[in-house]
C-alpha cells in the first residue's frame, strides 16, 4: 500500500537520490528549492513523499503561493521551469495526486499547477495547457568548433561579431554585477526584477552547481547570466544585457561563452529554459538551432475557478508593462521584488 507523508529534514538526502535516479528528474526537483523559496519569497513548501514498505516511490515538490496581486495557488514548482510529480508507477502518482488534492481543500486553494517537462498520464479532472510555454534543449560536444558550426549561419555570424569586437567573458560568482545588468534588462522589458538577495541565496544553496558568466566590452559589463548545472546539462537561467549589448552582439557572445564553459566542464546538454510562444526570447532561441518542445502545464481547479493567466502577453498587463518600462531603475529595483514574489 502506498502512503504519502511530508518531507522531513532526515529524508532530504533520500529525496534527492530518488530525483537524481528518476529518468524525468530535473534540477528543479531538488529538495533545496524548498529552502530557497521559503527564504527568498516566504512561501510555504509542502513537499510530499510517496512511500511503500518504507521506500520512496514518488515525490511532489508543491509550494503554496498566495499574494494579494496574483491569487492563491499550489504550484510544482514556482520560480522553476519544471516540477510536478515523479513516481515509480501509476499507483505512486495517484497517491500523490490524492494527497495534493486533500491539501488543496484544506488550504482553500482554488488552483493547482504542475509544470511537467515530460508528459504524464493524468485523470480527466486535470486541465491541460500546452500552448503557452516551450522549452529548448539540445546536445553539445566537447569540441568548440563543432558546437559553433552547429549554430545556424546567421546566428553564428552574430557570435563572430562579438568575438571580433573583442568581448571577453569571465566565469565566477559575481552576483552584484549580474544583478545590475539583469535589473536593467528586465526593467527595459517591463518586468519586475528579483531581489539581489534571491540570487545570493541561490549561490549559497547550490554552491558548485551554479556560477555566473559576465561579458564585458573593455571594462564595462554588458551581459550576464546565472547558470545551473545538473547531470551533465547546463541551464542558463537568469540572464540579461544592457542596451549596449544589442549593438555589440553581447547576448549572442554570452550564450556562446556559456556553451564553451559548459563543454569544458564536461556537459553534454544545453537547456535554454522556457520561453513564451511568440516572444523575442522564443525567436532568439530558435535562431540558435534549438527545437521547441511544449511545456506540459496541468491544472486542477476548484469549482468556479479558472486557469490563472499571469502571462505578460495578457492584454490586461499592457498598461502595467508600459508604465514599468518608464520607471527609474532605482524605483523599479525597490518595487520589483515585492511584486515578483507572486508570479513564480
């Protein structure tokens, strides 16, 4: 018989071992995300373990996200590209589903969202949405020349433009420079910024499984990205560039630098993360020769509830986005972290 219990500190190592061994496990199934989200955003994790005869047979990294602006949801996993349950069999998934629904009722939560990288058979009470986000992944090799030649011609020309310009990339843990560049970038896009403290928590929690790459034109930082590493795959996650990066091919050079560094670390995969269909980010990643795979979002809804639509392409956010783009950067940096904690 399968039973479901909350994750405790004593079983974190077993949780991580199960996630690492599961073929659909991802970096975002690591138990440490519960600590990150609790500390950075003050949301309450409800990580669930399915067990049978004392052995773990399934995990579900749920978090309760409740804010005045963006509502009340259980999400697996907020602030992460992927999440959702991992199970050894259908019985384990069903047990986690049942326990999550009971939690949903107890907390009075109207919506539950699972972010599945790999499709999962679920019951008819789950509503799909596969038309909003896609993910981009491809293999890389240890040969820089082969990786460069695998980039389509027009995009490869942009990378060479950055090389010819003399742009330089440095690898380290420079959170302050990353945040300065990232904050300017997302303000220019009309998006609230994460706090510098959040990035520092990520660096503290994930240690050698993360780093920061900064691209400079001379002494001036123009682009930067925070990368995660998991089972031979690099995930450039939080990145951006200044206005100067656009004319200097800074973004193109940045991700080429990520690819080079990942290959040198022994990575064989590159996960470009998720992008909304129809956005500039989507087009940029396709231009790198990455194939788009729909991100399988699944929703359970209480009676009368509807699927949340916090997508920036939603027309109701147009005025907010336009206003945000005009904010002075210090003001955007002050207000952003209070808003973004609800849009995980």
